[in-house]
């Protein structure tokens, strides 16, 4: 980190983020000094909620073995709920308790896991942070309601955790974290008929849903994977409100309207084969699939046709032969760009339902060199200058100065835009034009500067695509790609992330050009 990075990282933050970071820091110091004990007894009165069955969980539980992020850990006897050898996200997943909703998790086994977790409270660490608390609360309530469980000790422990969440809402982060807090408090409010939980949940949901769900239905962090996650949670909350008369179903209309918007966007951004593009922080095996979500929405009476992509900055072109998704938008919201990549003007291409040109993807959330590599511009299908990134991604989830896009033309056959990500450092504006026909895509890159400038264009192929280079032409079984006005081309291996902690050897091409180049993809 340098002073410039820090300045441009902090500048877009909202006052409320600064305020709550300082507030929570000082309060933690104070509470540690006075040794305040969260875990006192509460008098609770719980109900079993009526819910449309919405089980979705990947297979992660087998006796005392847990598999998250494609890493399995077996505990001989007692489960270490603070297990940290696989990184914080793995520990978070252990504490989400999504495994309670797997078909293979019985009532007896689920109860045993919940009770074991309750015993660990005095030493619990990550599991008491607000984000895992939010997901855990929802999953416990869904499991309890599914099996009609009545257990005062569990209710007390659940209520205690909701009180911790209520007292530690993630206003210092905002974005999907705060929205998850609101979703969870709504479940807590309905389960305990708690007016305070409901008041805070309603306040969060009304404000955050309005801001975070764009006019075209996209979640504003611009990750198709997080769109699926947030949409799933929104459907769960609509399910809750629709089927239970508590609080007069006050939020039913709001939740349905936003769900319809998100459904429309999901249908638009997903490929015909049901997969999502791996744009920004997105990969497979984490969120519910598009098919599952569409079916769940249908069971709840939510239907929406595809929605034209606009405010999200993505554009999708479909012909009989191919699907092209292009990114000409902002990298994400200025004040919470943690899941953004330096991928301005990136694109992905499916031909006849098969991924051909792909995003490199993500395989880790650890703050390491691999995470940094997966976020930089050269790991995407766009142009970099002097091996630098168009937006200053750093420290795992931070972004300094960001590229700003200007769209010059946006028609059914042509998309023309430029960005200023290299303007300050190199006095260069990158302009990219996409022209599309039934069986071809023409891409023209132009480095706008008052002198000769060299650019590097990387193009990444899916791991199972066989690529051959013949002079200035790439030949595959699915398309040919011809490059004009280039200085050099070379094939190079790269590691394609196909899930957390899973990479496969794949091929990319590095193209070096001066000022202008043209790429013609013939299908």
C-alpha cells in the first residue's frame, strides 16, 4: 500500500463506514475492558414457521467430515468451530450451517451439531462475526421449522446470536454484508415475534434493496455469483413473509417486486446452458444454480421474462450460434468494490452452448499473490499497458483508483466505449469497439495518445479448447480468430480457476500491438 492507493481507496467511502469502523473499534476496547458477557439468559417464545421447502445445499457433510471450497476436513471427535488451517472463508462456511439443509442431514444429526456448536460459544471466534451469524440464523430457523423442533435451549442460543447480530450490523462494510444482516433479522423477527428485530430489518431492507438492486435487476456489486446468492436470500424472505401473517405481511410487495427484477436479470446474464459468466468474483459450486432459482421463484409465484442489460454495464449479444457477454460498466460500487476485478472491456464467449473464451475465474479469497493475479487486468480478455491494471486492485479486496467508462455508441450491431484507466499514468485512453454479426464478432482496440504506444491483449480459452497458432490466426474446432496490425503473438499456459481451490491447465494468447489492432472472431 502507498499513499495514493490509500487515498483513492478511502475517498469513495461513505461517512457511515468511517463512523462505524471507529465506533466498533472503540466499543470493542471498552467492552473488553469491562468484560461484558453477551451470553446471559433471555426469555423467549418461538414458533415454527410455515415455509415453502427451499432446500439448497451442496454435499458438504459426512459424519464429522466437512467439505467446503473443495477442501475436506475430518474431526475425530469434537468439531473445532474455529478451525482456520484452510483460511477464514472455510471457517465461515463451517459456521454458516448450510449443511443442516442437505437431504442427507437427519433431524438427529442436525440437532447434535447445533448443540455441539452451542457448547463452543465461550471460545467461538469467527462464528460470532455478523456475516456468519446472519447465515447461521436463517439456516437454523429453516431447519427448526422443517423438523418442527421445540427446544428452549436452542431458542435461547439462537436469540442470543440474533442479539449479537443486532448489536453489530455491518454498516462499516455496507453492500451484500448489510443486506444479509437485514435478511437474517427478518427471519429472527418472524421466529421470535420480535418488534425490535423487525424494525431494524425493515429499515435495512427498504434502504438497501432500493440501492443494491439496479433498475435492470442486477445486484450492484456486479458479480453474477453474488447476484444468485442475494436472489436466493430474497426468495427465502419472500417465502417467509408470504406464508406467515406476522407483521401484516408488510414487506411482501417490496420483496416480490425486487425478486421479479432479480429474476429477470438472472435469466438475462445466464447462458443458455444454465451457467453464469465468471465475471468479477464469481465461480461455480458456491451459489444456487440458475435453474434451481428459477424453479424456486416459480413455486413462489414469481415470474419474469428476461430484462435488457443496461445499468449493470454488461451487454449480451445472442445469435443462433453464439452468446457474447461484454463488460462496459463500472467495476462496481465505489464504496464497496471488494468483489471487483480490473476487467474493464472484458468479454466472454460461448459457441453453441460451450464456453470458448472465458474469464480466468477465482480460486481463492486469501490475500495472497494468487488472489492478486486473478484480479489484475492481464488475467482478463482485455488490454493492459506496461503490465499494469486499468483499476488499481490490491490487498485482496481493495481498489484504489478506478477506470471510468464512457459509452459512445450502443446499438444492436455495435458497441463503442472508452475508459481512462491509463490516462493519468500513461496519458492513454483505451477505446474498444465491438461489432457483431450472425457468425462473427469484430473487436477493434485503439490506444488514444499523442505518440506511439504499445498495448498487450490477453485472450483466455476454456481448459478443454485445443488451440493452434498459425501466423496471425488462432484456430480451434469452434472458431478462428485473426489478429491484424500486431507486433507479436504467442501462446502461453495459464491456470483457469473452475472452483475454489481447483485450477486446470488452459491456454491463452498474448498479443502485442502498437496503437491499433483488430480481432476478428469467425464462428
